[in-house]
C-alpha cells in the first residue's frame, strides 16, 4: 500500500512566510492547508528574541487553526540568505577535493569566517566538455542559520525535514506540475523586490543559474526582457514569487519576446474539501511556489 506522508512547506522570504500542508499518498498529492504571514524571524540576528517569539506564535496559530497533523517541516530559505556561486571544476574530482575547492571559494568572500561555519552542497550544471571541465553550482548556508531554524521549529513540536533554497524549491514545483519541462528548454524566474533569480532548464536538467540585484519594477521588467532576447532557444519563461502581482506580471509580459507564465504550483495538486482560506489571504498560487515545492521535495 502507498505510504501516506504529511509535510509542512515553509518559505521564509523578505515578503513574509508562505506555509502549506501537503499530503502525499502514493502518486496523489493533496493540499490540506495554506496561509501566509509577516516574517519576523531574522536569521541574521539570533538575538532578536521578540521576532523569534512572534514567528513561533504565528506558526503555532497556523498549526492550531488548520488542525495540522504533519510533524515535519521542509523549509525554503530566500536566496539572499545563502551564498550561491557557479564554479568551474575538473571532471573526476573526489568529494574531498570538491569540498576543498568550495572552502577556498568561501574564504575569498568571507575571509573572517571559517568554512566550517557553512553547510554546502553542489549541483552539476553542465555536462563535461571536451577538455573535461564542468560547471557546478555551489550552495552554502551558515550553519548557525540552519541550527536556528531547527531549534525554532522544535519549539512548536516540528522536525526539520529538508532545508532548501526558495528558487530550487520552486524548481521542484515546476518539474512536478509541468512535466513538459522535461521536453523543452525553459527559464524559471523568481521575482523579488530587490532580486531576480533565473535558471535555464533544458530537458529537465539545470543548465545555468544567475541572479541580478534590482531596485525597481522597471529593472525587473528589463532583466526578464533581456533574458527573452538573449537566451536563444528558450521556449517560455515561468515566473513566481510573493512579490509578483498582476500589474507587474502584465508589465513583464509586455516587455518579453517570449511566452511568460505565472507558475501554478498546485496545477497537479488536489485541494482538500476541508481547506480553510483565511479572510486576509489573497491567493494567487504563484506566491506559494517555494512553499509547495519544499513540501513536495523528496530526498
């Protein structure tokens, strides 16, 4: 018989906390709860006891009001809280050699911090070329940030299941809800007030990742317009993010030479008949792409 799994997905972003509870029963997935609230949890300031207590209060209310049964949570952190870097590496390196390479890179950017203060992972981005080199994406989070998230969840009886990155959690939501992404060359754009994260995905494989710091909606529109002009062969651009709204989406579409979609991370997710929608919640589903993707990720 299929194993029934209940998971909370939390996205901790500059625009608040997006939260869902999702049930997986074999191939079927069902949304049981959804909400969002102000993000008062400052990972950069662990002494912000008031903000942490407020976060715990909001999360406790979400669990109580929605009668949440899940005891594990997968958390997606905003990319601005992590260090992401594209690194060229020779094919055939051992894990120890790769770790040493990442440690060297971290020391260039954080000369006063020990590499042991970070938890790092890598993702292969391109296939090795004729000269046996490839690019990898290095993703690092401060160890004390990860520990702080784990301890905060424990205060409400939750176990940290997966610590993810919001952009790559959204990537998970894209792949599970848009299976044609495995047959096309597509772009994924995470739209934030001060940052745009962009991945290029060819036939289901990550080909590149980059980000741009922005200061206005016009710069967001211009960046995605440039993507539509320069990314040769891309079929479409899928956007998501809690900063995205209908007006900005319209501007992006007008400026782009390609089809621009707003991701629906619930496209292939059933919705429970008992789902409660809070009165304060305006729910364009693209706001919840990272939270849903975190809950759906399997490791």
